[in-house]
C-alpha cells in the first residue's frame, strides 16, 4: 500500500483527492492536513465523508509527514510547497504539488506572473511537469511532480498533436475557456456567492491570467519554438467542468481525416483521452465525475481555421484525478488504478 | 416628490429598493446609506446601476438624514433601527424599518428569539406592522412601520382569511417554506458560496427560525386566540422567490367553492394578491420581479386537511416592494404606484 | 458473474443502473433494452459511456431476455412489466421491476391511483417490496422484487422506526418532499425545459400523487394499523436529490436521546443509512452520487411535534442503487457490492 | 396610441414583447397571435400575466391583422413573414420581423445558410436592418424592419466603431459567444430539458451557425470590405443573457485611451450602450432585464490583439427590447419609451 498524506485536504481539490484515494486499491491516506480545521473531524468539514472517514484534520508539518508517508500531495496556494520543500523531504517521500510552484521552468516568468519570490528554484530542473499523457517518462523518474493547472491540462492536451506536427500557425492560437465555479475555490468571497455567480457569465483575468505562461511554455515545447497565445477564462454557473474552445490557423489546408489521423497517432492508446466521432463535440456533462479528456475539432474552410474543443472535469483530470494518475505512474502501478469512474450524468 | 433616504442600500433588499424607487414617479432617493462602502460610487457596488445612478454611498447618520428626507428606509440588521430611532427623528421623517425590530409587539418574545435587548420598546405600541393588505388603516396613521419578514408575508397573507373565519384548527398549522438564496444576504460566508448552494437543498432554522414568533403573533391576531405553529424554511438553488406550503386541518368539511368564496371576500379587491384559478398552483417563476402574492389551495378529503400554497418574490413583496407599498399608503398616494411591474419570465 | 438485462436502459434511471452495473465486480450487462433507440449505440444516446460501452440498444423482448440472463431489470413506465411477466419468465430469471406495478399489494388501490387495469395481480402476493433495510428476508426469497419509488424510499426509511415503536400519532403525518429534476424523466415536455424549471419551485400532484398509497401501505405495515398521510412533492432546480421533511405529533413527550436510541436500534448496523450527529441535518449535496440515506430529526417541545428530515440521491438509493442492492440480496452476495461510491461534492 | 399586433406571442421572445408593450405608455396590444394556443387565454400559457391580460390567443391572419393595427411584430420561425407579407399589408401597417427573413440583403446567402427559398426577395431592398444605434435613419424611413439576431446585435455593436475606423484586421476576427437557454426557444426537445442543460456547457453550430452571415454582412458594411469571421456560440446553464468575447488583431499599436475615444465618438450619446470604466468588464447579470448593451475591451500588448467583451439580455436588446426600440424610431416617438427598466439583480 502506498501511504499518502495530503496537505490542504479541505479545499475542493483536496477533498476530491480524498474521495479518489479512499477507493484506490493500492493507496491509503495517512494524513488529512488542513491548516484551517486542525483537530476537527474531516467529515464535519465535508459531510459526504460521514461514516466513511473518522480521521481528524492535522497541521501542515511537511517534515513530519515525510517520515510517515510515501507520497505527499500539496493542494495548497502557490508559494507553500516551494517554501517548505527540501532535499531531506524529497529523499524520504515523493511529492506531487497541485499548486503552480513547479509548473513553470523559467523562474523569472513564474515570479513575474505570480508576483512571488520562488523559494526553491533549485528543484525546478529535476521536477517533472505532470501532464501524464505527454510526460509519462519524465514523471516516472521524478520524485517531485508539478501537477498541471486545470486550464493548461485541457488546453495543452487538445492542441499538442497539432503543434508537435507543425500543422498550425503558432502565432494564431486563441484559447477561450469556460469553467464551473469549483475552480474558484472554497474561500468566502462576495464574488463567489451563489447569487453573484448564478444566472451570470463573466470573463476574468483577461490578458493576465496566470495559466497563460504555463500554457505557453508547454505549447512552446511541443512546437519547438516560442508560442504566444491569448487566453481568456470565463466563469459560468455550474459546479464542475471546463470547456476550452481553441482557434488556430492551419498552415496548409487539411481534411478532417488528415487531422483525425494525427490525433490517433498520439492518443489512440490513451485510456483517458477520448477523440470523439466526427461532428460530435465535447460537452462537460459527458466527462463530469471522470478522469477523461474529451476532444474534437472542426475545420472551417472559409477561414482556414481549425476550432478545437475539449472538456474535462476540472477537479479530476484538472486536479485530483491527474494527481492520482501521476502517483500511479511514479509508483509504477497500473496508470488507471482508482480512476476508472464512469462520468456521472445527469 | 417624496424625498427618501435608505440606510443599508447595498444589501440585496436595499439595492432592490433603490431599483424600485428610481422608477417611482412620486419619490426620489436623496441618501444612499452604506456603512461598508462610504464614498464609493453606488454603481461600482451594483453595476446594473451604471449610468443610471451617479451618487456615492453615504454613512448611516439617521439624525442628519431625518433633516433631509421625508421617509427613511432602514434595510439593516436587527438592532440597528431600534438603537438609533428617537422621538425627534420620528417628528421629522417617517420610518419604514425592513428589519425585525418593530415587528413583534411583545418585547419579551423579541428578546428571547433574537437574543438582543430591545433599545426602543416605547415605540412598539405606536408602530404598525406593515402587512399592507391586512393593516392598511394602521399603516396610514403611523409614522413608524415595521416591514414584515419575507416568510411571514407569504405565510400570513395566505392563511389570514381562513383563520379570521375560524375555518381551520389553530393548533394544526404547519408551514413548510422554500426560499431562493437572495434571502441569505450578501455577506461572504462559505455556506453561501455558489458550489455549496447549487445542486443542493437543505432545511435550516428547524424549530427555531426567528420568523416563527412573527408568524404566530399575526396568526393569533387573525384567529383571536393563541396560535403555535411549526415553521421550517429550506434553501434552494435559485436567486429569488419564496414558496410556502401550508398544512392545516379543517374544523369542518368544506368544499372548494366555500373556501374560494372566503378568499374572494378578503382579497377580491386587492391588486397585489392573485387567487389562482381552480387547480392552478402558485409557482415562484410567475411572480418573480413583481409585487404579487399568488395563492391557491387544495382540500384533501381523505385527511380533511387543506393545503395552501403561496408564492412571492422575496425581494419585492417580501421586502423592498412591500416597503414601497407601505410608503405609498403612509403618504396617501395611489398604493400601486411604482409597483406595477409584470413578473419577468423566464 | 450475474448476467443482467435492462429493459428501459436509456431513461435516467436506466442509464444510472448501467453506470453502477458496469463497475460491479460480480455482474455484467448482457442486454441494453431501449424501445426508442433500437440498433443505436448506447454510447450515442449517453456519451458519458463513449469508449466504455460499445453495445447497441436492443428491443424489449422479455421472453428472449429471460433465456439469456439471470436477472431482468425493468426501468419502464407502469403497466409494462405486469403486462409481459409470466411464470415462465420468472422460472428462468429473477425480475427487479423499477416501476410501480408490484409495489402496492392491494390491486384496487393500484388501479384507482394509477388508472390502469393490473395485468398480473397473481404475482402480487409472492413479490417482495424491495425496501432493502426493512424487507431483506422477503427479498432474499423472492424472484420478483418491486423496487420502491424514490419518495417512498426516503420517506418510509426515515419514519419506520418511529411507527414500528408506536411513538408518533399515525394520523398526524405530513410529508413535504422536494426533488431534483431527474425525477421527471427524459421525455421532451415543455414543462421540463431548462427555462421552465430553472429559477422556479412548484408543488405538483398535491393530494393525488401516486406515491401516496405506496407510502401509506408501508407505513401501515410498520404501524400495524391504517395510516393516512398528506404527501406533497415539489420540483426544484437541481439535477439529483430528494429531501423529505416529515412532520408528526409525538404520542408522548420524548427526549432527543430517546428517539436517537430508537433509530440506533433499527439502523446501527445498516451501511447505507446514516443517522447524523445531533443538530446536523441532511442535505442532498452530501448524498449525491451515493446509495446513502441520511436521516436526522428535531423535536419541537412547543408543539410536541417531531420533524424528521431525510435525503437520498433519487437516481441511486431512490432507483438504480437500490435495484442493485436488491440484486445483491437476491443473489446472496455481499449487499454493498458495487455500491460503495462516496458522495460526490460539489 | 400605437395599435400593435404580435404574431408568435407565446414564444419566449413573443411573451417578452408582450411584457414590454403592456407597460409602454404609447402602445397597446390588439392581437395576441399564437398558432399553437388559439382561443386559449394568453395568461394560461404564461401565468405571470394572470390578472394582467385577459385576452385570448388568436390565429396568424396577417391580412386581417393589418386592418386592425398600426404595427405588426412577427416573432415567428424563419420563412413565415416572408411567405405572407405583401404590398397591401405594408401599405396598411408597419412590420417589424423578429425572424431572419429580411436581415440578409443577399438572397443567395440567405437561401444557402437557411436552406429555404426566400418568398419575398422584392422587399429586401426597402427593408431596414434594425440595429438601432447604427441604422437609425434607415429605420425611421422604412415600413419593414428586420430586427437583428441576438448574437449579431451583441457582436456588431461592440466591434462596429473599430471596423468603421479601420483599426482592426478584418481577417482576424473571432467571435466566441455564450448564451443562456432562453435563446433555444420553448419547443419541447430532449436536448433542452433541464437536466441536459444544467451543469453543462456545449458549443453548437460550430462553423455553420446561421448568425454568421448576418454578422459578416454587417461587419463588411462597417469595414467597407468583405469580412469573414469565425463565430462559435455556446449554451450555458442560465435563463437569460449573452456574453460575446471577440478577438481581433490591431492593425497598429493602440493605447487604451485611443480605443476608448473611438468608442466615445460613436456611442457617447447612446442611452442603451454603456462603455464601462477601464478594467471593468461586462457581465450578463448587470444587463439582465434591461435594454442595455455593456461593452469594454482589453488590449494585449504581448500579441497585439484587442479583446472586446459585450453583454446583452438576449430577450430584450437581443429581441423584444430592440423591436420596441425600432417601433419607437419608426413611429418617431422618444426612442427610450417603455425601455428604461433598470437591470434586475440578482
């Protein structure tokens, strides 16, 4: 059994990680960390776990935790993991960080967009960017994995094959993303009250959302050259799910079949990526509650653009599910373990 | 023109009052009070008013306000109005208090349920309980009106005729109420976040909600004897609206027509009460955005109970709309002025 | 492996049954019946199953199905199962009927409330009412199980101990229920469009909902005398979940501890019933996606009534989950098999 | 008083038109046309109008209607208005068509995208495209006005000044739009059921939505050259509102102030267009229930693109409100008459 500890287990992503791990046949949770709820029953904070989990919340002691577990998940705000991590911790336990601290290799870019001094840049090089389908080998050999952001996961997975094959103009990419409200987290803010989000849609972080450089870095690796994009997230009145609508100019005319075969080349063996049938477009309802990424595209011959649409459950493939998938890879167990939930509808 | 001042203009009920008053042909707002947003543009707090209202928010100075306006609305937490009001204020301006301070005539009951010392019990006697359709004459002659609670408005209006006529067993009344989330107010609490209210229903305040004694007092007046009820409010995932489902035992067998004629006797001349056609039951969508109270009932001959269902928009008839209706009555202008909005659907 | 066939697999309850069964370690689905979608891929009707199920929908041939499977689930409108079932089918396969056909033992009551002639009253006697926690032994020995209605499940489970112990006045029971929209089914009706249900609450079936006699019959068995109730369901804007708020007069004064110990007596060993801690009330969000029934109560000493609140996921404990639980009991495998999903929040 | 008749008064846009007109001080409705509900009380179809409208629904007799009213609104499917309209009707009454029949001047484009033979191409030339802020003079002098589509209204208004001034690359425009569900209409389709739309987002009509040529034609007029765009609408779980997020490349570098002054040049005198303050972005909640179009933009110096965001209430400025605005212009009364509703929040 893999012994797991979670720091930040009472955020939305943290509790989802708990839900996935307690039904994971090869893992068990040994530490429910939660700064805000120390000594409170975990199931008093999230009553869905009543009569399922009897543990109390513990503090954020990463050093002690490293003694007791095989893997530490940090589902914490940016700056937390990088300020506490050290060689000793990494010598004792593997770390999967769900925050942004180790996602961006260029420390200057991180510090500019996050307006934070990075406390452990020395680990950036050896850490792996945990986009499982792309970086499987790196992840396997790393003891520090940066779990990707929700928007970057959905975005990068869906354009990666096209960039890798050089089919789209790298300067033409526009990512218009829409997310459910669980992405805003569980902290009490007027803007996130029911009446403010319900019956509303808004864009936010326009031109300056922090997932922009993360997406650009990964796209640049795929393209083999610098990619700059526009990324615009929107908040919509639902709990879970991200839909990304991506626009790009095709370098040359392409048929549906040609593009389709490119996706097959990269993803036909992937259990968690579903390239939908022709003309069937991803919708968040069909991935909700699962680790799937649904992808499809349409070519507009009038403008020679391709429109790529992808959907994930932001708390699963966009956070906790991918974290478990990374754990499975790092511990060399079957990658799909604990992640074969069928999407829940309605 | 009636000069109006609002203390607490930036809560949900306060801003709704603003919306109603700025289209009221005989009133104008002179004071947008808001402790939390002093000196901030009102339209920065509620952007629906951008290019409509250019005023800044002011402080809560009730004495100064009384000099400048004809009517003061207090859309504030309990305890506020009763702690500031005095004879001098009341000699200069009429006061419509949207809080609970003057709703309950028995000061002991108020202090027990609200766990507050009442600061101005001397005004309880002369104040009027502003349930317009029932207390019109009292309201007309009062300069301090207690605007009823949202649940009491919907509840009392819908059973009043039956109690007045002595048709139902006073000890059998059960009120099961359901409200949209705007009733919880705009303060930032985890429990009121979108993800906590969406896709959920919960009961709250079971056996001890503070609207219970207010409902009981009004029902007791109608019945001419002490009435004790069970009142259970529920929070449901929508912005606006209250539906109350009320159960009571009929003292004797009654036909639909007999009960129907009783409602007609009391309400046939009321513009804001709609007794629906036989077998058509109230739904909140048909009153949303309006000052209407929709009411209907079914008799269950199997159990000899009557089930009375009523719907209001909690922010209008349940708060700001009724406050305007009270103002109209107090200033002896046409009661429907500024309140003839058609319900907005969908 | 238990071979299962589903007639009516493309309704909301049917597809939920599919979802539960494909992850059930001791069962496999052999027949995806759907009159409306014969020969269409099941995963084209419900795209959540894309790349998970490759079967096509088949017709409703119950006789043929009985040859091929061990258990037949009928998730069909009332009248269907009773018109096709016969001795031969029952000699070959066990049947779990999710419709109302075999829920009510008194055929006259069925025919009156459902306005249908019952085609197979001869099986009523030997069939079991599949409320697992109450009728486990009967279910074990039956080859025809009537899976309870969603409202009756939530209602009966939560008052059963009180009736059985004779603690509440049998003539005082009022059930006020609230359901998410998946209970209305997937047929295309104007009343069930998004814009009609969203931002609305309505009561329906007031005094004449068909679950009334089903609830009354089960309550009468528990009480050992005839029980007549008022039952009022409401439709609220969410996908899943039922909350029932039940009012009853206590025959004698009772303390919280006394009532609590009664619930413990009946349910302390039940895996799918959670009696919550004192003052913690059920909410649908904490059971969504699971087979749990959450129950708690408050005593109002002012009126000597008890208010019992219960929550289930209407598609799981209220339909497909309980059907699987019944299957597990009938086939004498561990009752919780395939049903240990943690509630999914948010 | 302007006598008005509505054909198609029981669709969502039709009933909204009714709501606006019955509070319009210079108009009265003489004909509630509704093919589906002939002889039924209008207020039985939309109970919000109970005790407000006592008229019955009438048939679709346009010739007879022209005798009785001054203005005919056709809130009907495409093909209806163009198949019935004739010189005689137009000689007796003004016509405002809310369908697409007269929006596109090029009959070939109409027939290609709508897959319909146009029955009255002879009126295309003299009809006016009723985008009030742009075509006021044309509308004033026309007796047949094509009320714009909801998406085109929001899109064209928000980019018009930039195209007119030649500031953006005409080939770079991408329109990503999001709409509430009232845009899908009131017909009973499985796809539009509550459970299918709630907790979901999907794109639809990708590369082939019928509003594309309408938007392109209007953009081309503004730019003085042919414009081809990508337009992708999405359906989100709310009742009302459209948000459009538009991406375009700036021909030259521009400052916020330069672009801002361009918007001022075109719209500073417009009552229904609100250019928001710097960094404040449109949200649908702030325009819901009103005739406003809220617009703002951000410039991304990294990519030299401008992102323009706009919000409308799809049933008001996107349909019924703009139709009333057109009527006001055609009848030379104050343009804002009956349209000064403050946005309703929450």
